[in-house]
């Protein structure tokens, strides 16, 4: 990505995180065929993804990762 070589100051991390999210959804929707499969499979995938994010955030908060 060319963004990693451009000095955009404090927007660097949010732009890269935004690109990461877009790439994630493109891979999930097209390469994993979630877009063209039954809606139930999409719901199950996103429920599992939400649960994984919740468990990861809970584990990080257990180790006081977010406590500045």
C-alpha cells in the first residue's frame, strides 16, 4: 500500500485501520463466498466474529491493557 509510505501525520493509524477493515470485509464477502451463500451462514459467521472480538477485549481488559 502506498499509504504506508506517505507521511499523513496523525491520520496514519486510522487510515490503515480503515483499510484493514475494508480488506477484511472484501475477503470475507467475496473470497469466502459469504455474500453468495445462504444468509444463515453469514449470520453465523458474524455472530462468531462478534463473540471472538468480545472475548479478546475481555481478555485484554483482564490484563489491564486499556488502563492508560
